[in-house]
C-alpha cells in the first residue's frame, strides 16, 4: 500500500467532499482509476478517526508476552 501525492485535478472520494484530492491511496497491483483519492482535510480526519481504532503494537508488551510464555 502506497500513498501518492496527487498532482492531477481530481476530486476527493470522501462522501460529499468537493475538495481537490491531495493524496491517493494506492494498493499494490491496482490501476490508478481504482485509487482512493483523498484531500488534505479528509486525510487528517480519517487519520485521527482510525487512530482511535488502530492501536500500534507496543514492542514492550510483545516482549513481556514472549517472556511470560517462555516461563510457562
Ligand atoms: Zn475531502
């Protein structure tokens, strides 16, 4: 999955947003017509909304789990 800085004048794909897309989300092996195009504002909103659901895995916790498993 790549993020491309969009230079073409295409519209943001988010709901009723009429802004010009600033980024394109480009999965591997997908043609440009299937990219998800998103403007700066929506990208920021999506990012913060996703952040509430996706918690980055903490290496410390993973290590603690591995140690615990080792002791069993
Ligand atoms: Zn938008």
